[in-house]
C-alpha cells in the first residue's frame, strides 16, 4: 500500500509539473487583468502558429538527440539509430519546406527539373507581411542557421574520430539542412527584390502622373491666357 501511495504521489507531482510547464509554454485563454499585474506571458505568446513552431524545432531537436544517443554513448544498435535519425531528418526537411516556411515566414520554394535536364528555382512569398509574427520569423531563421552549423561541426567531429557510419549520417543532415537554408535564403532575397521592384514601379507611376498633371495644367493655363488676349 505504501508503494502504491508513493507511486500515486509521484504521478501527481509529475502531472502538476508537466501541466505547469505546458501552460508556461502554450498559454491559456483565460483573461488577464493588466492592472492587477497579470500572469507571466507564455513563451509562445507572440506566435501566430504555435503548433507549426513546435514541429519546426521539435524534429531538429529529436534528430540531434538521437544522434547524440548513438554517437556519444556508443550504442551497439547503430543501424536502428541511423535509420531513426535519417527518418527524423526527412520529416524535418519536408515539414520545413512545405509547411512551416509558408506559415511562419510566408515563403515557399521548390526546384523544377526541365525537359532538357536543367533545374530551375521557383519561389512564392506572402504579399501581406503584416500577418506574420516577429517571434515566428526569428525562431524560423535561427533554427535553420543553428541546425546547419551544428550538423557541420558534427560532421567534422565524426571525420576526425574516424566514425565513418556517423559521418554518413551527419552528411545527410548537412545536405538536408543546407538545402532548406539556401532555398529559403534565395526565396527571401527574391521576395525582397519583388517588393523593391513593386515600390519602384509605384513611385515611377506617381511621378509620371504628377508630371503629366503639371504639364496639362500649364497647357490649360496658357490656352486660357491666349484666349483672353485676343479682342
């Protein structure tokens, strides 16, 4: 009985800890009175897409932890861990490329192969950037850069430690993370250039309309003055 009571107490404590941590991370829909001091804002309070943000970081963390479990602890079950890491990397690549990039930063990229065998980059960007969250953008780009850098260091570590199996795994990770990073950098650059071109076109149209209106006004004024000077 004492054992069951201790287990029940430990379960209740774990439940309370997990519930409190989940509330701090996710937040609640309960109203908060700012004059009364309010409650501490959850970590993801400024995110517009919390689920996408969690998956954007979660797959990366799980892949890295699985890799550390196998490479640092020298697990004998190499094949299983290798497959798990590659699957997590593949899930992360697909999620970032097709879901989180579109939701968190309003960007999407893909590569098309033409009939002659050449490839062409294709980009899409959200026109109304006001719908995006600053927190989502910072976490998105930080996770992309940190992931690529960390896996690069892991590749060097595997190479110098002569861990050829894990070197192959880390090279796969570098290739997938670098592909998303380069793709979104190109997409962001194209979106910025598109906005600049649109602004230049609008400015040119406004200047042209102003100059045309000034010439038309001057012409009408000159014609009216000439008509008054004739008897």
